[in-house]
C-alpha cells in the first residue's frame, strides 16, 4: 500500500503537551488504497500513523469490576488505550489498540465505540465487540434516544494475551459527508471488564453523547482547528491531576486532590 500526503498539527500538539493538557485533536492520515479491517494492522499505513493520547479511565463504573467506587485500580488506570485514524475518498478508518492488564482476558463484553458528528446535532455511533460484532445507532437532537442506522461499517479484531485490536471502516456517505476535507467532532470509548469498566478519549461524563465535549478529527489537507473546549478548570491549580469541566464525579478517583 502506498501512503498519500498527510498533515500532523505538530505545533498544536506541542503546545498542548507543553501545557500538560491532553490533545483532543486527531489528524487522519490519507491512504491511497483501502485498508482491510481485519485487526492485523500490518498495512504500510501504520508506519505513518498519528496515535492519540491515551484514553482516561472514568472511575464510577469500576465498582462492579473491582469493588472500588472512588478509584479504578492502577492496573486499569495505567492502561494506554489509543486510537489512530485514516481516510480515503470513500471511507473513514479507525484502529483502536486496547491493552489488557496482566492476567485479564478480553471477553465478548469488551467493546469499543466510535462516536462521530460531521455536522449539526446528529451523532453516529458504531460499537464493535472483541469478537468483531458491529452495532450502529444514530442520535439526533435527543442524546437519550437512539435510532437504528445502517452504517455499512465493516470491522475486524485481533485478540492476544496482551491486547485486543479493533479495525473499523465507515463509509463517508453513511455519515452524510459529501466531500473532503471534512472536520468532525468525535469521541472514542472503551467498555468492559478489561478496562476497569469504562474509558474515554474525550473527557465526557455519564451522558456520553455530548457533542460539545468531543474532540476533533480532520480528514483532508490543512491544519484543521484546535477546538478543545475541555481545558483544565481554574480550581485545578495545585493538583497533580485535574477535573474536566462539567464533571459529575468531582474529586473522585484519579482526578482527586492529592
């Protein structure tokens, strides 16, 4: 496979790192031929992948896994789940690497979710479990009401003792995207016992379908925009870790005062 040109917002990413703020922008890499979603991640494209910052483990759902309500066990909190994105003229591609804690195996209850919103209020969600089963729904103005959506998405997974990997291809036309370049609001989520309950790339709260809290994905030439709305709150000064805005779990778990 040959790789077309791609753009990485290096100045934006460097500034975010310098400020200690995780970057919530992904610049997708253009590919000149389709990626086969088989979970293998062996295509040449991955040599130029721009990987995201690690997902954050959100603590309250950990209670049913390890009995700890206020904090996820370190073996979960230290996991570095990450995502990379690619595109061609027809499809948006995602690869999510989901490391497994020592002694923990992936089961059918483990899954990842991709939430995309190219425009307006609509949020498109594609869920893939560790066995490769795809489910797709759409949310319009009410984030509590899911509607059936024929995404046309194809997925493949690879499971080992150390991680499970999900590759996903979503046709742009099913997202209502009629041309490139395109900027999308997006989030990527991991669920299940192998992640301690729940983890997320963007710092959403219990209401996952929150477009205003999503990060940004750029498909096409140009630097894109850095529309992160989730900078640390002023009251986080002096903390080793910080709370995100509108966090209903204030001062819990890995976000607590230390």
